[in-house]
């Protein structure tokens, strides 16, 4: 899965989301740094249930501390849970990882130190094909 595929899958209206990880840097640079096996997509923790509804029928699992994946039907997820793995159906490769980000009404919060924040209204950047991505200073943090 590539960022353009995320645009088709998630659209713009379901909930805010951003390409994250290495792909975000690729979109920022408008050139791939290296080949990638899957796509990281950031969304706000408060929108995880909307993701589950939007991808009804998909196999989405929550990564649990210590390793492993557990089924997830859409219940609220609280720290330390912050990763969801997704694929169109069981038995096929995982195609994307959704990274749950915490926020106040107006500020993104760094998971490892919530004193580090960033304005939500400045979080999204748009690159080629109007693909939304996290700014490099967030990705590299």
C-alpha cells in the first residue's frame, strides 16, 4: 500500500489522518528514500472508532505490549495501546499500520512526553497528489 492508496481508501471526509513514518518523508521530499513494505498512517486516538466503522469488514488488530496482535472490534483504546495493524481480510499480508496519536482540542501531544505539543491546525501538510502527511519535525521526533 502506498500513500495514493490511502487517499482512495480513507478519502478526506471520514476523519483526519496523515501519512506517517518513512512514507511521510518520501512525500515531503517528493522522492522515495528507499522501498517500503507497508504504510504508516497517523490518526487521532479519538477517531479510532470511526476508522473501525470506515473499514468495516477489514481485519484490524491492536498491537499489545510485549508483542502480538489482538482482535479489535472498535472499543476505545487507551495507552499504552497505540498501534493498529490492518489488512483487507485474514490470510493476506498486512498493508498498513495505523498509529494512534493523542491530542487536546487544539494540540497534538507527543506520546513519550505530552509536554511536547504541536498545533493541530498546522499538523497536516500536503504533497504530490494532495496527499496529507505529518511534518518531518514530528516524524523524526
